[in-house]
């Protein structure tokens, strides 16, 4: 497996870094790949074709690879499912191709079904979005890009739900972006969840969190409630309760050989957090004989 870092991992830097400065930091830390989000909070712009060309040139200069484009999407928001599908196909896939991303992620929903729906189960969500996902999958395949969806957004966070969506779309070019830490949000067992989705993995995020039992007093600022009312706080990879190394073993056993990208969301300094996390991730992969420089 190869190690990447998400550009998003630097969004809390003060002063803010430009995307080009972020790429230089990632190179310094020893990673070889970069995950991109389309909206650059550091610069207040959305990556379009022209910006993608500049970023691609900087990647080539530094000897880095574009690992994944993590495209936001909301299929139950202000746009109709058809409109959101067309936006992804016509506006966002071309940018991912220009960046050189072999993989692109799209979300399902953060809002969930509107109150007007009489059946608001995840099965209903799959029924409504699967045809659109199939069309996006085919369009991505034509561009040489693998399409995947991530276990996040609470309603689309559990491993069994992601697996069901993937098998409903039922196309070899549609798979999973496995975020090791995000299973915390729905109180999922991390190793079971990763091993369940490992056969479908197109991309992986390494994320660590401190997890505390909901029976204790609220730990305070920085902690969030999980679905089951436990407490969690993002931290440096290797410092929290997520069994990162065991999750990596499960991926290795399943034959995964792609990128594992750090997605740092902790309250620690982002430069320090990403640097230590990258060191730990490389060390874990070396210890299980799964590291590719």
C-alpha cells in the first residue's frame, strides 16, 4: 500500500496555506499521494479545469500522485437527483480526469430523505439513487476513473449499508472509499467494518479518534456524540482508539494495494498532526510488510 495525505487535512492551518504550499508539505512529510476536495477552503475557490492544470503541473514537479478526488454530493438537497447526477458527470468528472485522479468519491446524502417521503429507510435511499450512481459509474469508467462512495454522513456510514448500495449498483467500476475512523460515528466495530468492505475497496482513509463511553461525563469541547451517544474526538493517526494497524492487516489480507490517505481532523496543530500520523502510518505498513514507497 502507498501512503497519501488529504489536502483537507490542512484546512485548519493558521495562517492558511495555499494548495501549492500544502503539496510541498505533503512531499516533505514522506507521502507520495494527495487527496483533493473540490472546494479549496484555503483559497475560497472551487477547482475547475484551469486550476486542475496548475495543480497537476505542481504534482509533476514534486513527484507526487493524485490519489483521489473526494467530490461532495447531495442527492436529496436543493437539486433533483437528475440534476445532481448531471452536475457530477458534466462538471466534476472532467476535473478529476484533469487532476489525474484514478479514483473519485461521491457522497449519497447528509440530509437524508425529505419528510414528505412515507418510507425514509436507507433501502428507499438506495432505490432512488442507485440508477443515478450507475450512470455516473459508467461515465467515470469511460474516463478511466473508478467511482466510489464513502462511509460518512451518518445515514450512509455503516459498512452493511455501503455494501448493499455497492451490490445494488452492481458494477465493477463502483466500489468503496473506506474511512477507518468514520465507523465510530455509528458505533461500528472498526475491524469488522473494514474487513466487510475490504473486497470492495478502491481507496482508503486513515483516521483516528479518541472514543469514550457515553456513561461518563461529557469530556467537553472537541468531542462529538456518536449515534449511540458515546463520545468521540478526532486525533493524530496512532494516538487514538481506532485499531489502525489491525485495519491495515485486514485490507492487506483482502489484497488491497492502493493508497491509504491520512484525513486529519483533530484539534492538534495540523502540521504536527499530519507529520506524526504519516510517520506512524508508514511504520505500521512496514511492520505488516505492506508498504510501497
